[in-house]
C-alpha cells in the first residue's frame, strides 16, 4: 500500500515540479520507502519470534512425565458372589421335621430366583417352617449358614454351619442332617452333602450320626 501511495506522489510531483525536482524527490521517497519496508519486515520477524517462543513454552509444558512419576490410584469395590433377583420367583422344596419328631415332611416355598439358588434355599430352610404348619425346624434356633460351596463337577455341596447345629438335641439329629441333605439334593448339581461346623470337618454329630463320609439324600424318611 505504501509503494502505491509513493508512486502516486511521485507522479504528481513530476507533473508539478519538472524532471529535476521529481528526480530529487524520487530519490528521497525511495530511501524512505526502503526504510519503511525494512521496519515492517523487522516487526513481522519479531511477531514470528514471539509466536515461536510461545509455542515452544507450551510444548515444554506438555512434556510427558517419566514412568516413575506416574501414580495409579486403585479403587476397591465389593463384588457380589450371588446375583440379585430380577423380580422372578421359583418354587423349592424344603424338608422339616414332623411334629412328632419321627419323620420328615416336605413344604414348598417360593423364593427369589437367583444364580446362587442353593444358598438362597438353605437360608430359607434355616428361617424355619410356616408358623401354622406345626412342623419342627430342620436346625436349632440360631443356626447360621457360614458358607456353602457347590462343586458341580463332583455333584457335591459343602455346607458350613455355626456351632448351634452341633448342639442339637440327641433325638432328631439324623433327621436334621437329612432335612438339609434332602433339601440340597433336589438340585441336579448335588448328589451328596459334606457337613462342616465352624469351618471344621465333622466326624460325628452327637453319638449316632456319622458324618465322616458325604451324605446322600434319603427320601424314605419323608412321610
């Protein structure tokens, strides 16, 4: 833009002052024009340098840290081993002791349909029979299910019960064992039950019930 303005001025002076005046003015204008151009280039270079310096500074801030400087925060969440019910129910058979204490009786009950059905069924069994049924519970009051493990490939269910189960009265000990065994053996993945008390293997329950070997269901006790 400055070059064009300069040319216009020169042409005007040339027409007004003649050749000698125009030449002198032209030389002066050329010198001033050259100086202006050099100043503009100098300013442009200064801007480029400022931009380059800012870019370099930003890149320095984005340098990745060394591997030793990286800290990974670990979070822990409780993992549920038994799936929650989706609202569906299933019917299971629970075995309790008859009112006279001489046989087993079967009671059907609807419970939430979950993946860990054996655990859910045992918990329902330990709750006890319906209040108006007249049946006796399969285990003494206060008995808790400490753990249960179904080994489907062996068709074995390992049941770990609290000490209250071992304190069951002499009469009905065998029925208590078979009430639990029959209840668990209703599932296709279970043919035998191994009993444990407080995590320890049990050789005998009282003086009559041999638990040194796994127990199979006995439906002949059901009346």
